[in-house]
């Protein structure tokens, strides 16, 4: 406000300039600010720029008369309270006057008017306006006073909250800190003092960094600056020195404080000791390393176990074959060699199952799909398992409930393995009655249902059925034997073939029904076949002289296997020379003319890998077949990589050995190009 009284705005509206001049001359007082308008529209426009105490409005004006102008003013919420006095020379008819009041006027002055009366009426409204202005100013001062009082109360509350916050921060068993927007620490709680042994005043600003490990300070500040650029919280691990001089790992966390404009005005953070947690994590990591090492050791153990069992097993099974095909006493052949062969095959089956299960768990099982003749597969199953059923006086039947394509695509080895396990299990656990094998096909899925009338399964223990090394109870293990691997392995194999094995129905002493499914697309325009229901027995082929005149060099360190393999070959008409190890084998291969070499892999002095590699480097082009007790696919690939033409795992099948020799001889000389894996 100025030094003099504040002038009051008065609006004079008339379309005649002489009337405006007359009114202005009459009301020309120092504390009045007279504002002229020559039309209703101009009067409305003037309202936006002044605070009028009263409006003097002529009634009769062109375009918009006084009544219309006042009506529009009263429609405007911010101006409808302004009093309006009509000044008119029109007749004083009551209806006419009533219309003026109805439009919003507070008074009428008729021309010619009395100047003193007009001045009095105007001064009343001016005085009222000034009093309202004073009241408004007093109200604003009261509001300002109330605002100041409230601000003082809020400031007091903030102070109390700050004290409460600091008390809470000091009670927390973590370091609590605050920094300004420039990353200078301005508060540290009591835990910092207790932990570091340094007073808060000694650690403010950037001095607190002296308690951090020197190697961690750079990472802390780099992370903090990055968070500042990104307007985000940050977290990292850092070592802080305790009062005893020990550095311990902490999780340092901080979140930005922002103002109303989302500008960072500071940082609130904590430091939490995680030394014990990190030690625990390190111990877990070490335990994981140890577990992985144990797993690797288990894999190595299984490979070594395979070798240690298969090598003597080769001699046992081989001699059994020899004696079954020569003139022997019937009792000896029946009670002795058949038992040896049966138990040998059982041991071999256990080894294969353990190795397969290990490969599945390690994710190394390889599926090799090819075209499969289902007629041949199920004929083999019937021949192989029919005798087991006949020995127990069981009826084993194979039949179909739909057309079965003869040729499908799957892994034949794994399919036979699944069928032998599941059907063999049904026979093993059935003492009387039958085992029924029903096949159906729904492109591309082959289904084989195996139902038996055996001892069944306790439903409460059915969840153990497909777990490895598990049988329903110990009494079954004693009565029926078995490793408990068969069904667990078979389910995993079926799933690897895109299917599954499920227990569909069972009851204790009421038999069981399993359903095998595999994904096996049929060959286009494949023939169909009906499974045979007739029992048949596999026959052993005779010793036809298929290798007549063939000269074989057998490199083998085991004397039993030397005798066995030599006998296999000589019965087929071959001439056999024997070398005791790789060194002697190389010497004989260079001095004698052999058609083919059978090379054992694991031998003293020089193993089969090295011997084969050296022969190939010297230009030896005759076929070499690897004989090994290792059954893993990796061993086969390694044998082929060093120059072997073929690979046979022990125990050696006599018929397969003869056929492999014939096949390699038919292929002729070998041109060997070493691969990157061929170095020994």
C-alpha cells in the first residue's frame, strides 16, 4: 500500500459522450478512479481489469441495452456481487422500474438527476467496498498468522520426528547413514561408532571412506556416481574395518531422497554385515564342487566297474557258448554252463542299466533313430521271453487291437530294452496264469499294454515303482531278485523316445497293467502285420566256415580271452596269430601278412589306441577292429578316431564278431585321415 488512501474503482457506462463527461465531472473526487465504457460489451471487458465498487449503467444503449448488460454481468460468478445503479431518462413506470431490479440493479436514478443524491448513493457503495477490502486484508493477515503458527508447529514436529528417527536409527543393529546430494555424509548412527570405534564427527563428509577397504573405495564411488546419473538406488558389497582392525564384508544399500520436483537432495543408506553369510555361501560353493567331484568320481567308478566286470565275464560267457556247441555230457551242459551263462547275462544287464541310468541323469544319453521292423522286434521279444514264460508254465501272448504298421522310426536298441524290462518284469512277478502283450497304433504313437496275473502292487507303495534301486519291499527282493533299476530306466528311456510308461491298474495279488507309449512315426505306405501268438525258441546258428582262409592277428593281453576269441575264429575257419600287447602287435603286423587285426584297447606296455594310431601313421591299411570292455559311446568314437574300422564291446558275441570281420574285409583297404581327436 502507498502513503495516501487507496483509490476506489467506479465504472461509468453510457453510449453518449456528453453523459459520460457530466458524470465524470460530478464524481471527480481524489479517492475515486472513474473508468468509462461506451457500450455494454466494453463494460463487461472492463470488469476483467479493475476492482469496481459500483457500476453506473445507462439503460438505453444500442446493440446491448443496460438490462441485457447487467443480466450478463450477474451470470458471471466473480462479478455478480458488484452493485449496479441504473441512470435513465425513460418513464418512471413501475413495470419498467421492476424490470431493472429484476435484471440485477440495486437502485434507479432518473434524469435529470440530483447531483447530491447521486453522490450520496455512490459514496455508500464506495464506503461499503472499502470496508469489505479492509475485512479481506484482515482475513489475509489472520491466515498468514495462522500459517506461520502452523509452520512453527510443523517445524517442532519435524524436530521431534528427527529426534525419534535418530533414536530409532541408533537402536537398529545396522549402520545407518545419510549423505547430501554431493555424496558427503552428514549423519552416522551409533552402530557406526560402536562398529568402527570412530566418532561420528570424525567420519563426516568423505572421511568415512577411510574405514572402507582401500580396494573397495573406487567401486563404491563409481557405483554411487552411476546411481546419481540414473536417479536410482544402488547396492553393492564392500569391506568395512571393525574396531579390532578386521575387515568384514557388508551390503551397502542407498536410496535417493527427492524433493517435490523429483530432484535428488540427499541419500539414505545402510551397511549390513554379511561376513558370516558369505562364509556360508563359500562353504556351499565348496560343497557343490565336492558334490560335482563326487559325481565325476561316481561316473569314473562306473566306467572302471564296467571294465573290471566285463573282461572276466567275456571268458565265462564265451566258454559257455563253446561248450553248448560241442559234444558235452548233457548233465554238464544243462546244470553248469547254462547257469554260468544265465548269471553272466544278468550281471551284464545290471551293468548296462547302471551305465544307462548314469548317462540319463548326466544328460548324455544319445538316441539314434532309424527305421525299425516291428515284426522282427516282436518276434525277437517272443523268442527271447517265451522260454522264460514256458519255464514258469505261463501263457505269453502277443496281439493287437488295431492295425500295426510294420516299419516305424525310433531307436531299436532302446525300444527292445524297454520291452525286455517291462515284459520280463511281468513274467518275473507272475507265478501262475498269463502275461498278455497288446499293441495298438495311433499315428505317430505306438502303444504297448502289458498285463499280468501276478502278485500285483500295493497302491500305497506304487509311488516307489519308478524310482531307481527301489523295490516294493525286501521280501520281494529276496524272492524275485533284481536291482530295482529296470522300470526306472525304462520310463526314462520311454520319455527320451517321446513317450512314457505308466501303471494303469493294479491291486495286491491281483496283477498289474502297464502302458508303454513311444513316439514312432510310421513309414509312408508301410505294410501292416499281426503279432504272432505262437511260442518259438531261439536257435543257435551252427559254426559255418564263414572265415575260411582268413588270417587274423589278435592283440589281447588276457589269456582266457585269447583262447576264447581264437576258438571263435578257428571254428569259423580262420587262422589266428596272437600278440600279448600293443608293442608285439605292431611288430607282428609289420612282419606277417594278416587280413585283419582284432585290437584289444586296455593293455599293458602299449594300449590299443596308441598301437592303432602308430600303425596308421606307418601306412598300415588293413582293417582293424577294436575289442574293448568299455561300453560307453565316447569309447567307440575314440576308437574310430585313432583309425579303427569297427568297434565291438565285451562280452563279444560270436556271430556279430564273424559278421563284422566279413564286413570289414569286404570293404577292402583303409585310407585313414587322422582327426583332431586322434592324437594319443
